[in-house]
């Protein structure tokens, strides 16, 4: 059975300069059975309601600005899979989480950047599920639980966000060995709670975790972790690291 994954996708420049994350994600993909399809919850598709991409060929969306032209030339032409989108919608509905199909939504960079490092041939169908971030982490656990059985059907479930995400406090001149203590303390607290399977503390992370609001002024980049947590159980660390002093690049799996 495939695991569910939480991937810290970092800056969009990861697609061109993958650093340590590139080999980690490529190695992870190579270690897994090749998925029949991939379902992604990305921090970059916030919505009021649950939505599911149903296009047969979603476009690659460069949903950012101020980056080099080479990044805007990158395409990830993975197909969609309308039949899987319908199945996802029905599974969510059966769990009391009604979802609507969206045939127009392109792949945002939270989806295509990490997938381009894992499956660069872009031949595996991808379906995205939106992130109703105003409903917090508990909803994401329920979404993961509703879709968990897809793992046994060869579907890879991916939450794409960031273990820490305060863009206003990044040090753009920091080397790879510079890690802000407040970012490290938060990351370590989350890992310890995951290892202890302390879901109650994790759901209350904004009150219980050290420097929670400093690491996540808004919580959309951590919420995909709760999707992966809901879809799996046994926690494992695939990769850990920081860039720019405080941007966590951790990758986790739930088997």
C-alpha cells in the first residue's frame, strides 16, 4: 500500500534549484510502487468549499511573480483523471463532506513543483483537492480519512505545504547551515507530537506549539500535513532541513 505524504515545497525556485530536496524526493519516488494516480492537497488552493479538479488536461499555472523567465517556461503536463475526480467527490460526500467538481482549475505550484522532482515525466494522472483553510486542521484530518482507502488502490495521497512558513522573516543571505532557533523549536515540537501520535496536541498546535504563530502567521501551509496525517498512521521522516534560515523543507510519510 502506498503511504500518504507531506511535502514542504519551499520556494517555486525549487523546480530549478532543488538543492537537497531534489534527491530526497526523487529517492522517495523511486522507493515507492509507481502510483496509478496522485491526489494532492496544496496550500495554494484555498477555497470556501471543497473542490476537486476534474479536467482531463489541467494547465500548469505559474501562480507567483518576480521570478526568472526560466521558471515561467517550466511546464508539468500531467493529465487529470475525471473518473478519479468523481470517485474522490463521492468518497468525500459519503463522509459528510460534500465537494464540487471544478473543470477549470490548473495545477498550482504547490502541486507541480514537488511532483516535477518526483515524477519528472509527468505521465501519472493528478487530481487536486482544494483547501478550505478557514475550517482549520480538523477538516483536513477528515478529508484524509475519507480518502485513505485510495492508497490501497495505488493512489498516492500528497499534502503539499511547508513545516514552517513565515516569508517575512526569511534571511535571503543565510547559508544552508543557518537555522533560526524559533523555527527549529516549532519543527521539533511537531515531529515529537507526530512520533507520539498526539493528534489532540497537533490539532491545537496554534496554542500549544512553541512560536506557532511566528512560524505560521496563517496556517494554510501547515494544513496539508493534517490531510496526510488523516490518510495514514505510522509516521516516518523522509527528509529534514531548512533554507533561508527559517523555511522548513521537511518531507514526511504516513504508512
